């Protein structure tokens, strides 16, 4: 689906850690998380951020050789993100402290810093107010539909809701010095007007068929 990066959320770990780490190694799209650690509490499971270089970028009609965009991810703090007790129990660190560290490392390397925040609205607002240097916050997991962007200090936030029902569309205007001078954004409902990705639709149909087969088998075993 042409994503540049994926921020890992707590429910992704239902697929098991080994599955995610293997996907991360083999996938063209990198995974990031600045505050999910191995059981030792010090070693990150995934890289905290990536730096994306946009070449031949246009700002007010003028070509900019390269725009460097730093993108980091955080997840809200939970006591447990791995349900299976046989699996290594990962540690979720303080998202605000992780964000501060990521921004400190990115600010001298990038023109724009984007936070991918898998958390609720109050924490997104707190992130913008607590951590200086974030230009854009792309949020999710909040069930309340928010159709437009919101400005918290210097950061603009767009929140795509939960369960993949919406997608955020944010467009930024830059001046010649690569500063953000304008923005236009909205959240778009992924309804029937949006054509399904054929590969993903096939995968979902197979999943539903396998699930139905498993339910029937379980029901037959109960009857026996």
C-alpha cells in the first residue's frame, strides 16, 4: 500500500513477537517504535525512527534539492502488551520520555519531525504540549471521529480514528527555508466509495473462510 513506515501498536503483538520481527527484517516498509523494549527494559525491539529523504521537493513553486523528514513512533503505556505468558514479556517505556529522546536525536538531522502516536486524544495533546520540536502528529487509536486537523502550539495533529476506518490526508506548504507555512488536512472515511486493495481483499476473504472453517470444526468437536 506504499507506506513509508509503520508504527507498531499493542494489538500487533497478537501475531507474536517472532512474526513481527521477521516481518520487519523482510518487509520493504520498516517498523518503528521508540518505547517498546525487550524484557531487559533497555533494548528497543524496533528502531525508534527513520529519516526519509524527499528529493526534488517543491516549496512555493521553487525546487528544493532534498527535504529530510524524521518519523518516530510511540505507543501509549500499558502494563502488558504480550498476552501469551510463554512469550517474552516486553516493556513499554514512558512515551513522553521516548519522544523527547527521539526529537533530540532528529532535530539536527531533519527539516521536519513527524510523530506517529498510537494513543488517545488527551495523550496526543499532552505530547504536543510536553515535547518541543514536533512539527506533525499523526494519531490513531482514539475512537472519536475528528474530521479536521488541530493545532497544539507549533505542532499540527491529524487523528485517523481507530480500527482503520479513516485515513488522514494532510498537505503541508513550505517556504524556501523548508519551514511549514501552511497546512490543509482532513480525515477521510474509507467507505464503499474507496476501492478495495485487491491483494488485501483476497487475504481478508481467505482469513474469513479459514475462521469459519475453524468455528465449524470446533462446533463439531463439541457435539461429539
